[in-house]
C-alpha cells in the first residue's frame, strides 16, 4: 500500500513499544516451564530483542492482585507480576536505549513515594523512565490496603489530577542546577523547594530527594478511555496506551484525542497514540491466519475458559451449562465476587451484563454460548505476511489512526525476536521506522519536547487566566489546575 498525497500525515514516523503484562487465560501454556515468567533473564531477552529492533519503550502492566473466579483464585489465568520499578532497575543496567515505562496507580499509592522511586529509575537509566498513569478501576485491589473499595470514576480522576500535579511539583522543585559544581561553594545545594499539597485527596508537605535525570522528567503515558480519561490525557499524557485497532475506531479516537489536546494549547500531534495489539506473522497469509486461529482455540476458547466467563457473570457454578446451547434462562446472582473480580472485568451489575449478552446473542444470530464468547475475543492483532502487516500499519500511521503499537508478544519467549527480524526491516524499507535511536533519553527517541506537556498546559492555562508572564504562576508560589492548588514554598 503506497503513500499518496491524500494522507494527512505522509511523513509520520512509526514507534514500537513492547507491552509486558501477561495475564490471559492459559497464557502460561506458551512455555514448557511456567516459572519462566518470573525469570529475569527471560524478561531481559524479551527487552534486549526489542532494543535490537529499536523499540521506543517496554511498558510493564500492573497487577497487584490475582483474578478470582467465584471467590477463589482463577487458576487458569496467569496474573502474577513483579514490581515494575525494581525490575526496571535491573533492566536499566543491562540495556542502553530502550525506554522503561512502569504502570503505577494513583489510587493505592502516595505521590511523594512514587515521585522518589520513579525519579530514581529515571536517573539510573540515564533518562529513560516513563510513568503509565492509571487510576485503577478494579474494585478488588482495595482489599490489599486499609482503604477498601475504589473511587467512582469522576472522583478517581479528581484524585489523579491532584496526584500527578503533586508528583510533577516534586520533580520540578529540584532544579537541574540546584547542586553546587564547585568545592568552593558555600552550600551543597541552592534552590531545592518545599512542596505542599492541600487537595481534597492528596495532602503532603515534602522536599524532593532525587535530582532530575537528563530528560529531565519521566515521560507520561496514560490509558484511560472514558471521557474523563481522555480529557486527563489531553492535559498530561505524552503517549497513550489505547485499545482501538479497528481502522475507523482508531481514526475517530485519534481525532478526538488530538482535538482535546489542541483545546489545551498543545499541538495535535503532541501525543503518541499506541494501541495495544499483537502481530501474528506467517510466510503466507493463510499460515498467519492459521497461527492466529490456533492461539485463539488454545488460549481463549476451550470449554473451561468459556464456562468460567459465563459463571463470572451469573455468579454461580454452571456445571450443566450446554456450551453449544443458549445462555442460562435464570437471572444472575449478585455476589461480591462477580462485580469485576473475574475474567469478565466490568463495573456494571451482572443483570445489565446478562441483558447485554442476551441482546447480542439475538441480534447477531448466535447459535451457542460458544459462538457468543468467541465474538468477545476476536483477535486484537495485525495478521499476515511481514509485508502485508507493514503495509497495513503504514496505512494506519499515515491516516492518523495511530503513531505505533504497544506490541503484545504472541509467542513466548520468541515473539519479540520475530518482530525485530521480520517486521522491522519491512517498516524501515517503507521509510517510516528509524535505523538507529535518535538519542539517549526516551524523550529524544520519542521525538518529544524536553518540557513535559503537563508544564506546557499549566503555562497555557495561566496565560488564559490573564497572566502576562506564564511563569508568574510559579512566582506566586502556586500551581493551580481545576481549582486545586499545590503551594510551593522556597
């Protein structure tokens, strides 16, 4: 598929990000030794294969609690994950260029602690750190903490706004030139600020303890898809982990995000849109399709997995359910376990989910539960020969449907090497993919400004508020966004 003058972005550049967040049903079946998922050398191979392929980042998902099934551990789903920042300290010493993006939530952590830990990894890696900001919609995570449950959607984003403002203020409070460079200086440092937060959810008084990296601040990722999440991304995000890979959906999402960014004074292309997707390759299109169908049959659509998904909604065991027949005629049983703990991850009540499933069953003419559940798991993948997949990705890129993908490895542990060796050369041949890393920091390799979007939006809001000098809001010793104030005392 060749470039045409009609493309809105004929000169766009493609980015690959590696997503490591294993957790699907029977995901562990892809390796003979299931303990490999916790072997740091196996993870290192993945990441080094990605770096060899000039991937911009590796993004670690967060999983603070295992999925459950009817109140018990879901033993067909692998969800254990090690601490991302500790892992990144290990990876930083064994890699040179690839960015390290940690998914860290704003609901069950504290800004001062997160700011220090993430700044440490950013510094250790020479400016390759990134933060995938999530608010954690999962209701069962609260069981790990003294604060049970989870905040409603709007409150989660109010909290996240205060949280991100606090973290950024802590990072900014240590200027790049704060530490003296001379043995004759009268003080070790000068100008490191005290940050006070007096928000509705976040209250603290702290001084940063880690200097800035060469970036100098970590890159902001974000993954929210609600209206609140998209608006939050427009203010803060520099890269987006999204879910739209259907072409029309992806174009619409990208247009919406870029319009929201422009409404805050940012250039429309200031955000890298990176939907999560697998890539399944074959020497022929038929071979690639067969590989995709095999993976779906093996890992998603076996009888036990299908039955569990229905039981998650109905809230009870259904040992006699005919998977080749219709959905249960009975109504779901409301339990604490079937409101988001299981495979069917949803904040909706079970009755609403069941009604939606029945409606879908009728409207689409499904003949069985098996067909219905299969429809929920259509492959989120680009499938074909390396050349076919490259053509499709270039079309998406130049049509402004995306800036790249967060790649889900389709094969463990060799799925990344296949992309590096077979797909990357095709993208390079089409002129959309780099031949080397642009620099040493993640901001350089992503082509992002040195000043984070968060700061630029803040200055734009200050300008709109009538300040002749956008930095005057700092001179007044406060940072104010959405009527919540972070006070900084020098």
